[in-house]
């Protein structure tokens, strides 16, 4: 049976939860349980910029993960019903940290993270700086900050750096973006990739990605320590919208087969 308003079956109905980050921002999230009693494994899914747990693509990905783990979806700060303002990848690491801490507080001993685009950069930063996760999957992520090498990235920078662009994002996409510059600039995803181990890392990228060319996943993969894998997907575009059920199933199978005992999470 399916709830037509959400696209998720009744037995997988989301449990709405309000999380609070260590810097005091409220984060809108939903926990989706796969049924069959208490489970030890969970995955926190981090969307790309302007993405939401409400989107059809994100809900599809969650459904394909449920055979192997319960799934926590959330909206980054500044997005939809979450508080604060988006920093487009800087303070968002605290949002993912709140999601992981929440899952561990619920008793999940095995928590993996799966991120897309901006969310991929955040998962790499979080695993490298905070630890406490059993596996990391980064899909369509950038290898460095402030990349402007494609028309889509130049357009995105225009949108977040100009008042008219931020007005459009606020009114048309329900995303509120800060006008403050990053100070200091955090280590880029490539720098922190080396610190993810012993958690296994899977880097997934499409050869038709119009935001970040293949130099990005290759730089991340080369910088990371073992265990690691790199999938270059033929014909795949960018982030959540490029995911098919088959790709999501392959990621779920990888997560089921590749888990490490997580290191103790950093305090802070």
C-alpha cells in the first residue's frame, strides 16, 4: 500500500524529527524504518544544494536502501523547514553531525553516510574531521571549493553570491543563503579524504556530469586511504536526479558489504 502524497509505503511511513546542531540550528528530518523489528544499521542521506527529503529522487533512493538499513533523510540548514541559512557546504557539516549523533542516540551502532554533490563534500568533511561512521559514499561531489570551471558552476556561484540570486533561491526554491563569506575557509574534500579510513569510501561520479568533470572524483579517490572504490558511471549526470533504481541498488549492496567498526566520534 502506498501513500500517494509521499510515494512511500505505509509500513515505511517517515517519522518526522527535529534535530538540533551543536551550533543551535534546527534541522528538519525524517526517519524511515524498513520494518521487521529493531535494526542495528542506518544510513544518513545528505542532499545536494537546494535538495530536500521531500523530493521524488531522494525518496526513491531511500526506498532502495531500506533492505539493508533504516534511513534518515534531512534538509540542510536554510532549506525548507530547517532553520538558519545555507552556507553552501561550510557549516552544513554540523547538520550531518546532528543526523549521525541522533541515529547513534537511537541505538544504531552502524551508521553510514551517503551524500550527493554539496552533500558529498559534507560527508567527506564529516568523516574526516568527526569520524564515528562505518562507511561513506560520495556521489557527484567536488574535490575543491570555489570551482567555477563549468557553466553550471558559474551560474551557481552567481546565484549564491549576488543579492538577486539569493532572492531567487529564497522565493523560487525555498532556500535561504547567507551573505557571509567563509572565514576561515575549511580544508577541502580532497584534503580530508585521507582521514576517512578505516571507514570504507565509495566515490561515484558520472561521465556526463555537467557540474564537476572527472578530475574531481579522481582527485578524491587518489587522496583517500584504503579501503576505497571509484565508480565512473557511463552516461550518468549529476547527483540525485541522475540516480536510477539500479544505481541505488548497487550502492545499497556496497553498503551492506563494506562496513568498518566506526571510530569514536570527535567531541565538540
